[in-house]
C-alpha cells in the first residue's frame, strides 16, 4: 500500500522511466525456475544398507515445486547443478518482484488516464 502512495506523487514521465528501468533489470527469462531448495536425508531401501538401520544418506539437495493445493513435485539436484539452480530460483524471484512493481506502475498510469477522461 505504501508503494502505491509513493507512485501517486511521481510525474507520469518518472513512472514511465521507472517502469523502463525495471524492465531493463529483468534477468533472462529463460533462466528462471520456480521452486524451493531444501536439504534432505534419504533412505535408499536396500536391505543391509546403513539407512535401513537409521543412518540416512545425505544431505542431498531437493527441488520442491508446488503445482497447486496439495500437489507438489520435485527431484534431487546434483551438486554440479546446485549453483545454477540457486541462480535460476533467484532470477525467478527477481522477475516476479519486478513484474509486480511494473504492474503497480501501470495501474497508476491507467488510473490517471481515467481521471483525465472524466474531466
């Protein structure tokens, strides 16, 4: 809500420039990944393995993605993929945050256009 109040005080040109700046800062959209990384300890299920006695394997990194209410999917992330996966998740969050800000600016610009036509 405070973000919107700040936008109402800016000139239309400043809003447009801010929107363009946010769009320029977007990371490559092809390098985004929605999900969460977590450490897990696994059980392999082989009889006689240490994990069958309570010593689990790990930690391993696991990517979890929520598909909808009560539905998740995911999989293990190899050590050599970990840095890239972290970067892609951070990129996704940045894209999401920037798009939200751009959307807020566009709503403010639309609101101003409506006010002009009412006069």
